[in-house]
C-alpha cells in the first residue's frame, strides 16, 4: 500500500505533489474518501440503525438519520423469534466441515497434480478447470436429483451436512490455487525427503503443508464465506427448519415478520463474515488477486 | 466468486517429468506403476466429488432434458420438454429480462469498477481504507444486503432512503420495484453494489503490473490523461478486461437471488423474471424437473455461444 508509492502510475508523482496538481489531488482524495464512505458504509449504517427504529419511525417521512427512540428489542426479537442461535450454529457447522473437507481432499489432489504427477493428471486437471465455465444454475437441477439418490449407493443426502460438504470439495478454483502454490515449492526439497525415505504422505504432511500455511488460510477463508453467502443450494438441500442456514432462515421468516426485525436478523447474519473480513482482509485480497492475475 | 475464477492451462504440460516421481536410476515398471497408484490415491477424494457432484450431473442434466418422469416412471420423450418450455409465455420474457440485466450490469458493473480502480491506483493515501470499503459489501450474505435494499432503500413511499434523497434534491421520486420500468435498473444497482469489489481488486492488481516507463514515454510524447488511459492502460490490461467481461456475462446470466428477494420472484408485470428464476420455478414449484433441466441446457448452449464469440474476438486481437 504505502510501499508502491514509488512506482510510476498514470499521473507522475511529481505532478501531483506541486502547485495545482497538489490541490486537485487533495480535493479529489477528500471527495472520493467521503463519497466511498457514504456509498459503501452508509447503507450499513442505515441497516444497523434502521433495525433500532420502531415500526412508526420507519414509516415516517422524511426518514430520520438517528433512531429517536432506539429499540434494541428488535434485535432481541430477531434472535428469539427466528431462532437465530440455531441457524447460526448450523451455518457455522457447515462452514467448518466444508473447510476440513476442502483442506483434506483438495490439498491432497493439488499435491498429487503438482508433485506426484500421475498419468492422466493433466487431463483430470483440465476436466476440473472446465467446470469453472459451467454456471451453477445449469447444474442445479441434476445436482439436486443426484443428492436425492446418490448413484450406486442410493443414499438420500437431503438434510445431511454432507450435501453441502461434498459438493464444496469439487472446487476447481481452490485446487488450482493450491496447485500453483505447491508448484512454487522447490523440487529439491522433495528429492531430499525422498532420499530420507519419507513416504508421499509424510512429505505432504511434514514439508508441503507447513510451507503452505498462507494459501491454506486463503482457501479456508474462501470456504467459510462461500458457505455463509450461499443461498439457493442450502435452501434446496436443507429444507427442514432444524437444518436451515441463516440466510435461508431469514428468507423463510421474512414474509410474516415486521421488517425492522428482518433487518435486525440480517445485521446479525452479516456480522460473522464482516468480522472475518476485517481480520483477514490482507489474506483475502492477496488470494483473490494471485488466483487471477499471473500464470 | 464467479468473478475470480480464472481457468488456465496446466502449467507443467511441457515440463520434463518431476525428478521426484521418477528418479533417473529407478525407472523399473513396478516402480512406475506404484508411483502412479500413489498419485491417484491422493487424487481420488477430490475426483470422486467431481464425478458425483459435477461431471455426472452435467451428463445427467442433458439426459434428463430428453426424458420425462411421471409417478416414478421415466420415459424418453425426445424434444417434448424443450417445446413445452419454449411455449411457456414466460420463456421469452425471462430471456429478454436476463439480457437486459446483462447489458445494464455490463454498462454499470463493468465500466465503473475499471475507472474506480484507475482512480484508486493514483492515490497515495487512504488506499487501504478505500480498498476495504469497496470489498466490504462482497462479504455480506446476499440475502442480508438485499433485504436492506428491499425494505429501506427501495421503499416506494417517501420514507425510503432513495426517495428521501431524490425528494431532498427536488427530483421526482420513484416506485422502484413496483414499477416495471425501474425494476431492472434497481436490481442492477443493488447487484453492482454487492459485487463490484472483486472486479476492482483484480483491476487494481493488474494496473500495478503496468511498467511505469510506458506512462513516462507517453507523457513525453505529449499524451494527456485520456490518451494515456486509451493507449497505455487499456492495451496493457486488455487480457484481464476481456476475461472479466466473459466472467461477468456468465455471472449475470445466473441472475436469481435479486429477483427472488427484491421482487418476490416475478416482480411487477413479470419485469423481474429471469431465466435462472424460471429454472427454479419449473423445477421446484411446478414439479417439472425435466423441463427445468431442458432450460438449463438451453442456458448452457447460449453461454457456449457467447464463449465462442469471445474466443473469436480475443484470438483476433492477438
């Protein structure tokens, strides 16, 4: 951030730090910072405070900037009436499981594709990457039918967490991210481990994974946010009230609940991902850009 | 996360085999077989998940679209599902709406992030803060963000946020989601707000890879800011620009949760019905999974058409 001030961009550094350029730069900066705060933080402020307003205050014109008579009760109602504790627990449970399944199966697969390179490895990788081009909506019906009656095993996964965990493993983007990271680990390290008689599993566990903590972190964060944000798939495969995720639960209750309570519930549902983002924003942003720029 | 998924060709295709998997002194057949078996053992978990939840459903979707299941009995019906789906009066409306959304979303959600990224890249202060702000909405669960828009921003009375702003500026207020003309633009605004952060960050990263000398040379040649953007920035980021255009088309064609929450599905006078919503409607409400599968195949074919045009256009440029 601060360190890239040295590289030349569209407008030269010198031009921006003298006379008229300097005035324009600072005016523009202030305008953009104020504007962005208003556009991106403003709605969130409106959401948090709006959920504190009473039903009457919400319907009032013009709308008030601060809640005149804050009603924390809306948040309590949202928590109790929508059974948010249960919904949040479910979502958290699915998210943690998704992280574990992805870390185990996807890093094993990426390790094999990157270092062991078995026969047909590249074909398999190409087939995996091909799925990135297929929109989720196209597959939703056959995927749903598959989950209702798994081929050969004839198990119904409806309302089972595996219906979320296993499809999450089939994530070509994460395998690709992991493989690229593993590719950058020198072959000499692998050869040395082989000399010492380490098995492939041992090499993965004691050499590759410890070196790959940053990328494993990125993949984990992506898995958590993907489960937290997903809507249609959990709505279809987790139909009973006991297994719902938080987004689906709020949607289901939205019809018969006062809107400030729905908004209060939406705020509560958004808190975990916002906290994750604020803590891990550096990792998230670097994972996002390394996955797409180079190569 | 569709915006960030970038397929690439396997990198080690042309590389010599790994010294790790086949040392020069140990190339016996048994050793090779064992190495390959170990490799596939590590792959099996992920591959099985791809087989069951991705590759097989792909084939099954196509097969289903030519079948019909009634009372547990499945029969081949040829193109019946397709003709039934196309005869549905909502079919053409849904495609029209979806294309309209795609075009609007490209105009707003494609151009704006690029210029926002150019702007952010010039700043030497508050960069981290601005980046966090732009990406923050991406982290919200879409359902949460859309309820905010639905109840507080697009409230058709003057108590709604947008109408209050319009009124304060002495502009005519709008009915938003209750007016068929405003439905789509309102959905595009909400969707762009929720999703543009990813594109901005990707552009920012690619802008930082442009060598500074190019700008310097252009400036010495007397090129102004616009000329520098046109002749340096855009050509230098061409590949990413083209790629994100394609990914955004794929993403916008799947328009679903916006109509579902903001417009309760179809919206005023069917103005919000999208193809993805129609798939959902047929498959899970009208109990017509085969028809929904046929619609999915049609969507795939349309997108494949787009991809073919895309490949043609980008191949010509190189």
